[in-house]
C-alpha cells in the first residue's frame, strides 16, 4: 500500500515551484505575494495553477493589480 502523502504548506509548495532558495527573505516575499493575491480575490490554488501553466510572473502581478483595482472601485 503506498504511503499517504500529506498536503504541504502552500508557501513551501510555491517556493519549490519557483525553485527558490530557502532564504527567510524569499519566504517573506512569497508570503506577501500570497496575502496580496488573496486580498485581490486570487486564491492560493489559482495562483499555483497559473505558475504551473507557465504564466509569466509579471503577468500574474498585473492580474493581481488589476483585480485589486477593480475591487477598490466596486467598494
């Protein structure tokens, strides 16, 4: 019977996906990105899917900024 693989922390998954070093500043930067994305309405899983699909980092940032601006206008 295969061993059960437990889900990993989203920050750890994100860092591994980006092949980042395990530097504290990298963790902090990723954590800020995740919080900002979630505040703009982009959940962690959607963010990971975008990177898995090869969407450029700048395009992801542009999307987050666009969604944040849209939510501010709606408020």
